[in-house]
C-alpha cells in the first residue's frame, strides 16, 4: 500500500490526476462523497464546484488507488448522474489531506 506521501515527488508509483466531472454533480453531495472515498483510498487533493456546473477534482496518490478513485468518479454518489469525466495526469505533489471547497 502507500508509504509516506510527504516524501515528495520521488515517491515511487505516486501521481496526481486532475478531473472535470460533468452531469448532475452539484447539490448531490458529490464533493463530500468524493472526500470520503478519497480518504478510504488514502488519496489527497480536493474537490470543488465550478460555476459551469461541473466538479473539479485533484487527486494524488498511488496509481492503483487513483485508478479505483477514477472509476468511482464515473459513478459518484447515488443521487448523482455523471455524464462525463475528463482527466489528465499531473506530476505528484505532496498534499496533507483531501479537502472540499
């Protein structure tokens, strides 16, 4: 599983993904549910609502956990109706938690 994420960019197997989630994803506890799922998987980052109705998610952690999290983003919480998820890989950055804003 994961080692100490505070080790920085040299942390083997770690990466970040930045995703934009479209559909009915605001007002359905998407961000809070994403934070819960991220915590369960040991992922750090954030989820925030965008003015255009999408949710932006930055998730950092090991590759296997991120793959699981990305699959979850396609489903979201039960009240959500996800129509699209667009992600890009980014360099790993050590973050202390997964936050919502």
